[in-house]
């Protein structure tokens, strides 16, 4: 397998992870095995206290909306990687780069401001998951 295909496959896996995590967040965030995850996001706002019914409902709604957004964003990402990037179209590479960097700066900045460091760490992992293959595919693009 040539290097470009390897890195493109990596990006397809990253997009699939985005869609899968978004689906889990949207549909499973109220399940017991999601408690440890949710606690990382609850602590900066409610401390160690158990959430009330209204707070839990709000959290599930926010997770549902965020998960749906991640699913949609992941699908766009997959299509850009699968079709125009596969054809080595430079605009596709730029679209992914500018999209991920813009998202990272805004999302991570807001997360750090509010003390939600777990989200900042997740964002950093996702950024690296995408930037590494982008760095290695740049030279294969059509001029």
C-alpha cells in the first residue's frame, strides 16, 4: 500500500471514530457506563454533587445535540476524505486543515476558560489524530 493510501485510511478511521463517538454521546450518555465520562464534565459546573433530575435532563439534551453535531461533522469529514482528498484535490486538504484548526482553537479555548480540561484533552487527541495524516499527505496533492 502506498503512503498516501495509508494516511487516507487513517483519516477515514478518524472520521469513523468521530461518527461513532457522536452516536454514543447522542444515544448512550445517560447509561451507567457513561457516568465516569460525564463526571469529568460535571465537576467544573456542579462539583462532586449528584445532579438533579433537571440537570440530568439538561446534560442529556446537551450531549444529544453535541453528539448529533459530531455525527454530521464526521460524515462531512468522511465524504471529503473519501472523494476529493482521494483525488488529491488541494482544496479538500485545506478544508480539513482549516476546519479542524478553527474548531480546535474555539472549542478548546472555551473549554479551558470554563475549566473543562477533560474536553481540552479530548480535543487535543482528535486534533493530533487528524493533523498527523494531514502532514504526511500534503506532498501528494496535485499542484
